[in-house]
């Protein structure tokens, strides 16, 4: 169910079977402390959406591996960030082409927290231009209450924490350095802050949370929750119609 594996002659029938829907995974390439590789966000987005595509029959577009990671600063090497306006325009243009390929329900699945605002802007632009295109931005960490709870359990401003480390142990163990766990834990210093400070001013090592608590078993259970809950949400979206039928361009 990967878009890149389908021929142009196969795409119309695949879309017809799933309500003309598609999934766009969006991640980031950025530092994830001393114990995780820089691809955490796009690896999680890609593997999660591939699993959901198989469960739902909704094709997965190629993953965007770069995101709006400006807040990680230049203190640590590894981050490759896009400007918010670049991400907005990139997703808008991809959405335009997806529409002309027959997609009418676009699920943008975001695995990097600060992509949310640019993706919302792209959503606004797409639905204003294409009257019959429905767009959803779904943030993986809050796809359901049980998923939200394990992501935020050890830090409100979490990053490279127990949740991400456990999931990576389960789905991409080659990107994990367990021998660095003991030095990776770093507390959340953002509680009570008025401003949104960059990571260089909130973390000693690029981590917020306690990755030393991570385990493969927790990671597999949590990834299974993510897959089941996202699949259920996307399945519902494949049959959803707007509450009212009026055109964006139609006068009252």
C-alpha cells in the first residue's frame, strides 16, 4: 500500500476502494540526545503509517523526512531543519498534486511536535483551493488518550524520552545506543515558563525526560496502540462527509 510501489494505472482503483484517501507521513531529522539517531521522528512516522496503510487499505505517500526543527538550535550537530514557510509550501504543493491524482481525503500524520503549526497552515490553503478536498492533520503523540498518556508520562515538553526511546527499541533498534541511557536523562525545565524557549536553553544534552526507563516490551505495546488507534481514526475518516453540502465559493 505504498504510493511509490503503485503504477499510475493501479492508483485509481486503489483510491476508489478507500474513499479516495491517502496518508502523508511527516517527520523530522534532528538531534535526539546522545542515545538515539537523528531519524527518530521520520522513522516512527514511516513505520507507523506503513502499518496503518496495510490495515486500512489507504495508500501511504512517501514520507517527508525533514520538518520545522528550528527550536533544536545549532548547539548539537545532526539537525536538518526547514523554515515553517518552506514546510507550508512543500505540503501545499504536494497536496495540489495529490488532488490531481484523485485524492479527496488527505490524512497528514505528523510525528514532530513543531510541525503542527505549518501543517495546519497548509491544510487551510489546500481546503480553500480545492472545494472537495478534505484534509486532516493528526499528531501521533495525541492520536488517542492512551497514546497521549505514555508520551507525556515523564515530561510535559518531552523529547527523546521514555516513549520515543522504547518505540525505537521495538521498531528500529539499530538507531538506539543503550550504553548511553545512563547519561541521557534530563528533567523538564519548561514548567511555569511564559515563553517557548529553544532546546539549547531547556536541556543539557538535547533530551527532555527519562529514556533510562525504556524497554522493548513497552515500545512494542505502545507502537501497537499507535497503529490500532490511528487505523481506527483513518478508517472513520474514509467514510466521513462534511456536515453540510455548501460550496466554499457559493454565496449564501
